[in-house]
């Protein structure tokens, strides 16, 4: 399945991981059984940029690593079979939503957690795709939704050879 991943960068330097990002997003969509060709908009920014978006969109006054803005409310792990009515008539693609990643935070977290920037970027993009597909983790540290989401993240990351 060919997905359209539209990448925009606000970074001053070139973003070195465009291919990896697209690979991780596509793998997560495939792993979740997404049968429609989808469109996802991705913005790569810094802590200041994501802080501003977080404040404007969520009224949270701090930077974060990744934000996800889904277009639909899906049931986690149960991508609908019929999405024909939701396809963009101009592109024929299903617009899943937007993801915003702070590359600055990505690099800092990779160092903090002792793994590569590739692994951290992969994780953030997979995490965001799962949010776009209805997964959530706001039910507490040991909540069933968080456990479900973490398990899917680890399975997808292993299939990308980016596990811990």
C-alpha cells in the first residue's frame, strides 16, 4: 500500500532522516492493518515550535516530543473496512491527520535513554501513528489502554529492527 507522507521541516539544517521516518510510518500503518492509501502530514520542528503548537492547540504551556492530531476516531487495533466515504475526493487518499515532532527533543531523548536518534525518531513516529489510529495512553501508568499501546509500539519497533 502506497501512503502519502507529506514532510515539512522548520529546521535550519536539512532533516537527515526523511527516509527512515517514512519507513516507520508506513510500517506502523501496515502493522495496524490499514487497507486504504493514507495521507499524513508531518512537521519537524524544534522545542520552541512544538511548545507554541502545544500551547495553541492543547493549552499546554510546555514543549513535548511529539503531538498527534487525528482526523477520525478509530477503535485501536480495528481499522474499519469501509472508509470510502472519508477519502479525499481530490487525492483518493484517507487523510489520517497531522504529526508534529520536535527534532531537538528527539535528539535529547536519544542521548538521555542511551540509544540512537534513529531509534528515538522511529519510536516517536510509530507512537504518533498509533494515536492517529485511535490508541491512547491517558489511563495511567498501568492502565489497559497504555499497556495495549506500548505492546503495539514494541512489536512494530522490533519489526523495524529498532527495538531497545
